[in-house]
């Protein structure tokens, strides 16, 4: 990815419904309506969004927190709340998800409250540089390019995955997307992969390109809607997002092939702000060590992406 990252978001229980002709994205949720009520058509139930017990503050880690944050008693965390199950909005407007639970736990460990603010994905890094936000937990892939602008603490391992309509009616080969209409979110690694990897390869092989370097949307929910409604024939997103979306779609879409391009995801922090970065790294490592981290990931069904070490600027590519 460039200074941006992959995402997808929906709303949980009773959130995924589909009309006979189109998909609606409402309040950050893919709504799938069939003949019956909220989870008709065999849609998988979403995880409970009730909070886990807050960890106790660690006095030594809290001492590392910059004075202005200690005085405020909170840390402002930017997230693009359209990327279920990592971060998305409930019907009442609350932002929930894997990253929210992790952010709340990290803040508690540092003696702070987490103030999550919804933001456009491709504006988050600029917002951190402008000091609008203190940090971000929003499924950012940790890349060398991003590390030039911000510091990142590894907290998850995710890859990319492709989704198509159930049964793959267009007989799409995941290794050969040349000429296929593919939906992606703007500013993500998924979008960059089409522009920098897939289309150059299609061109070199004399095959039609993926149109427009992918059909790009600001929100992952709109990406999903484009696929379900048939405006696009495939979508590329984070593997955890694709898996969750497929389960919640009531049998409308499925993952095509295996995940690929697995890289670490990182918490985004101001470049060179050593104290806050060290505090967040220490808090996350403590949560990993005491089992809280695993409980959070297991609650959301994404424990396969767990890491054992909270590394600073651990990009692999």
C-alpha cells in the first residue's frame, strides 16, 4: 500500500440483509434482506459487541504517556468505521470492532480513555501529522513507505483476498483478473496491487487490463455493495474483511481462493514521538502476554491473525 491501507466494514447482528435487486449500505452496514427478518437466508450471526472487562492501568507504562495526553485523560484515535469486523458502526452510531476493543484495552493499560473518531481512510495519516488525531487503529498495512511518514506498532497479520458472487458465476480465476471488473477501496493496498502489480502484468502478457485500475470507492461498504449488486464482478480487500463479509452475506458472496500478500498491520503514531510509541508498544505487548489480546481476537473470530510481538516499524515490504 501507499500511505493508506486495506479495509471493509459492515454492521453486525441483524445488519446484513439483501434486497432481491440490490444491496443497501446503511450506517456502515451491509443489509441483506430476504423473505424473513434480520438474518434470513442463513446469514451467520455476528459477534456480540458487548465490551470485555477493561484491563488495569500499568503505572510504569502510564509514565511514558506524554503529559498533554495524561492531562486530557484520553487519547484520540482515528478509524475508518466502514471495515467490519475490524471497525464499523452499529445502528445507534457506536463504533465497534476488533480495533476498537484493542484500542480501548491499550488506552486502559495506559490509564486513559479512548476517544474513537470516524475518518476517511486516506485522510487519517495526514490528520495524525497535523495533530488532529493522536493515533490510529484502522487496519493499516505496515509498509516501508508509510514508515517514512509515521511510526507503526505491529498488532495483527492480514493478507488480501478476493470475493465473488456465490458460486463464481463468471468463472473468475483468482490468479488471472485481467479484464475483470474489480471493486476496491481508495487508498488501500488492494487498490495499489491492481495498479502496481496486476495491471502491469496483464499489459506485459497482452491481455485486457482491469478497468480503471479497479472500481474505487471511499468506503469498503460501497465496495461490497458494488459486488453484491452486480456492478462489479469481484472485490479485493483484507482477508479478515472478506471472510467476515462472506459469512454475513447470507450466501450472496464467497471468498475466491486463499489469502495472499500477508503483511503486518500497524497502529499508526506520529513520526518520532518516541514516548507515545513506546507506551503503545508496551501496552500492546502486555495485553498479548496476559491473554487479553487473544480474547479480543477470538471474540471477533480473527484469532488466525494474531501476532506474538508488538514490533515498532516492522514492515516487511
